[in-house]
């Protein structure tokens, strides 16, 4: 049994929901899971865990600076154990952009980060206009209009492929 740390960066809670589901799958694989928010707790002791998974959301085309800082600060500790990274973004709703080698945000992360995660995944996010403030609602709506996504203000659509999340959880269990 391994002790698995799942770190997340979330704005609206969807990346956390994905992490919770991953955690359930990993626990079903016989492992113990601890979850922490990388944005709130940068002083995490990686040495206390056997495996580390980092899940990061995209907002306006960027991962949070804390995700990059964490990867830089803990790179040696991450490299010393099984590790994984996944990104959550609505662009991944498109089949041609939902794999690590084709998703622009994953490619950007790998270009800007010195850390080379051993396992990678990309998951499509969720649009819930009612949860956003006026400014975010308008910006996200404009982005969706540009990318031919949903623009109705009553939209609540989860693009996440939960079977893909479960398969990634099994890969984490087997690392």
C-alpha cells in the first residue's frame, strides 16, 4: 500500500471534483490518499509520500504560478518517486486537443516547467455560467463564442470524460 499525495489547483471546484474521483479510484486500488491544495500550502513535505499527483486548472490560458513554483521547488523530490500531472481545461472538450501531446496547455506547461512528470493526462472541464461573477461570465462566454462552445447563460455542462479519469486513477495505482 502506497501513500499517494494528490495536489490540486482549482478556481471553481471542478479540478477538486476530479481529484476526489481520482482519489476514490486510487483508494480502491488499495492505497491511502491525501489531498491538498497547492495554491494554499506550498510547504508540503513530499518525502512523506510514496507517489505524487498534481492536478491543475486553466483559467484564461494559464496554470497558477503556484503550480510552476511547486514543480520547481520540489522537482528533485518529485523525480525520486512515481509522479503524475494532469491539466483541466475546456479546450480539451475537442477531440483533437484532449491528449497530452495535443493539448496546448499541457504543451505550454511542459515547455515552461523543468519537471517532467512520469504520467500525464488532460481532462475537459466544466462550464457553469451561474457560478461566475459578471466579468468572468462575460470573458468565458466570449472565449466560448470564439471557440464555438456553449454561450447560453443558463449553461451548466460537464465536458469531463469520467471513464478517462478512472483509467488515469488506475494508472496511478499501478505506478
